[in-house]
């Protein structure tokens, strides 16, 4: 890492910038994973053989995750 990457955030936060972005990646992972887990649970409760609920919930979680990411990035401006 270079010295510039280790410098604190200019907004006054004491954490380096890369920590915030690492947290956002875990937030994306958790949102999409949560949607997939919800779809899996609903799929187990239904009688469908095609994984409709897993696909629906996981694909619905993607725009929700990116909207959350976008809102987090807008707060930084």
C-alpha cells in the first residue's frame, strides 16, 4: 500500500478509505445472500420443482443492494 492509501478520509473520519469500501462490499454480499437465503427458505416451503423463489428473491436483492450502495456513496459527496 502506498502512503496515500493509508491516509485518513478527508471528511474527518479516522478510518482509511479502503475500510469503508470493504464494508460496502460486505453489505452487498449480505443483502444478496439474504435475498438468496429468503428465496431458498420460501422454495423449501413450496411444492415447485423449478427454483422460482430462489431466482426471484436473489435477483430482486441485486437492485436493492446496488440502491443501498448508491445511497451510501451519495452520503460521501
